[in-house]
C-alpha cells in the first residue's frame, strides 16, 4: 500500500510539472526573449519563470512540501543557496526528483530564476550571471549529495 502511494505521488508530481510547463506557456522558454540585463528585467524574468515552472513543485511561497518519499525541498530560507554554484549545478544536472532544465531554459533564464529565488525568498543579493553558468558548466562538477536544505 505504501509503495503504491509513493508511486502515485511521484507520478502526480511528474504530471504536475508537465502541466505547469506546457499549460503556462505553449512554447519553449527559449522562444521567449530573455532578460537583457537590467535588474528590473532580470527580476521580472526570474519571477515569471519561477511562477510558470518552479512553483508547481516548490509552492508559491517556495517552502516546498510533500510527504516522505515525495518531499520537495524549500527554496525559501535554504542556506545551500548562499553558494550560487549550488543551484546552478542542480539546474544544469538535475538531482533526485529535480530534472535538469538545460533543454527548456536558456542560460540567461537560468541565471534570472536563480537570482530571483536567491534574492526574493532569501537574502542573497549577488546576481547569478551567464558567466557563472558557463564556469560551472565547463567544469563538470559533481552533483551535490543533498538538495534537501541540509
């Protein structure tokens, strides 16, 4: 019974992510213009991406949730996000139930959403740049052991 429940939660999570990605916008994120670099445009773009993609699992308040076996880590108050390399690695490589986003988001969009989450739900104000993403992407870093906020 517990196994069926976990399988059902995983399937429901996948369906929710797919629905959020496809219903929110009929095209790929690469088809939309990315932020041109101003702080306001980057924040708006990051917020839009968070609302269209991330909040389906991480919740609108970025506090995550779910039951054991389908736990979605909180982004709000997550001390792992102090190191901006951590979320870059997760978005480039995926981790556990978290998929990679290199096939649906451009580098400027990845930078924008990480900057938004780090600044809006946390107090990490230094922006993530495409240069940061290129630096991490070129070094092939290991995927962190834990993306659960510990």
